[in-house]
């Protein structure tokens, strides 16, 4: 491992990319502490301290705490992700977008351009809604979050937050193009990881005050390591469907006759199902913060974190969105048609519709396993805190995002090392084999 790290700095291009990535991530963290004008920071902080378990706290996690301080990066990169997801869903129903998605590099550039326009539109709408909401909010002590409201404050907030999101979008694209790893994912991951030092300090405080014993903390660390290992296993797990290509004569040359496989990931949908499910399940608790009505309070309590009804709905929504999003991004019919076009077939399965049905059947089975995995990891932190009263600072979605981003970044670094005949980080590992093969 030490030798592999040394090899990184033997490759000038890779070293430059890594330093460039860290430099832009540092810019991201600096911007996350520049406040938006016209805000009472103390009152806003007190309000967010009472907003745990709501959508506000959920989105604050993705912004790295920038939303609770209402900095210039308060919206984070979420408008870009929302626009990308919306366009991906529209690709299924709008023929023009579907054609663009099949036109290769040029089509991808056009869809990226649409995504940018959608990001600006969503950022403007969200920032305008935030400005109106802040004017009506008060801290638990009754202090106004916006001392002087009106359209000057609203326009300033819209311009500031939208510009911050556009700048973050540019940072992410620069990291992807000139750095290492996926820029957008790294920005989200960086915003989550920055909570780590505060979590460590709080844990030390709990141990010193006797609220948390060293033995319990040791067991918790072992358990967290096991959870991380389980997530790594599930995120890299895949079902390989063997594919055989028939021999063909092209001119005077014989082509084809090779064997390969279709890798179907157990968790094809990634973290999208958890994001959708969490957003929906947290909506009543968020509404209850703004509507003072006994019925809303009852609904918010019944659907609060740790409640049985919350868990049931959460798991059902995750399973539903796993199948829904997998069906959106993976089309067995297209895969079967492409195989048939190039003379490929699955041994024992007839080409065409039978192949599509077989792939769909296999995909449905492994998607169920992936949905159960996502559900378990998602509800685990809540019940650890509720029943065992142990600190678990990163929720299921945060752990999955961190591990996915780390794995993807390690794969990219590995590709640079192996391409230049250096030993990678993980010798003879599944990650290396997936990248090479």
C-alpha cells in the first residue's frame, strides 16, 4: 500500500490531477463559510437545531452544512442532480431526448447543456422559495431570521444562491475533466466528510463525561467497519450473464467467436432510491414545522424517525424506487437487440425477445436483493440510536455515497497506475479485475 502511494507521485500527470482536485475541494469548503447577506446567523442556527429529521436537515447534509448557515453554496449541487435525474426520466418519454442519448458524444454534450439550463431554472426557483420562507421563519426564541425583508433581500438571495450553484457545477465539471474522480460526486462526498472532525470531538466528549464507555465505542467501531465492508461487497457485487458471439467472415478475415459477459450490478439504481424515499418520507415532518395544527403534529410523529410506520413506508418506497429507477436506466430489450445485431447470444437462450425476458428476470431478482440491502443500511443508524443510544454520525445514504465515491476514485487512480505499468492499490482484487476486464 505504501509503495502504491509512492507510485502516485512518480506519475507527473496523476500527481497534478490529484493536487488540482484537492485545490478545488478546498475552494468549495471556503465558499461554504461565506454567508449570504441579510441573515441573522444565530437565529438561523437555532432554527436548524430544531429541524432534525426534516427535509431541511436532509438537504443540509448534501450541502456540507452550508444550508444551515445559508452561505453562498447553500443550495449545494442538488439542483444539478435534480436536473440530471429529471432529464434522465424524460429521456424515456420524450423521443428527441431518447435520440440524443443514442447519438454518442455529441448527444451527450447536448443533454449536458440541457442539464445546465435545468440547473439554473431549479436553482432560481429554490432560492426564491428559500427567500420567502426565511422571511416568515423565526428562531425558537422568537428572533427574526431576516431582520429586513422585501424584494431587495429576495433578489439578492436568488442571485447569490444561484451563482453559488453555477460555480459549484463548474467546479465539479473541472474536477471531472482535469482532476481525478467524478467531480459532482466528490463535492457531495466532501460536504459529508467534513462533519467527521466534529463527530470525533463529540465522541471524545461523550467518553470523557462517561456517557459513552470505551468498550461500547470499541464495539461500535468494529460494527461500523463491518457495515462498511458489507457496503463495499454489495456495491461491487454483480451477476455476470455469459454471452457468446458467433464467428463471422468479414472480407477475408474471420471475426467473432469470443466469449464475454453482461455485468448486472446488484445495486443498479445506486443511492437514487434512498434519496427519493427519504425526501417523500420527510415531507410531512417538514410541513409540520410551518403549519401549526394538531393533525400535522400527529402525522409528523407517526412518520418520524424510528416510528414503525416510518420504517414500513420507507422500506416500501425504497423497494419501489429501486425497481422504478432500474427500469428507467436499464432496458433489457435494447441490450437483447444489440446482442442480436452483432451476432451475440446467451448460451441456451434464443436471441431476441427470449433473451430480453431472461435478462429482465435475472435483473428483477438481483434488484430485489439490492433493494433489501439499501433498506437495511438506511434504517440501521436510526435504530442504533433509538435502542442502543450509541452515536452513529453518518446515515445509510451518507455511508453509501462516501464508499461509492471512494471506490470510483480508487478505480480511476488504479487505471492511471496500471496503464503506466505500476502496481495498483489493491493487488489481485475484484476492483482491479473489474477495471482491467
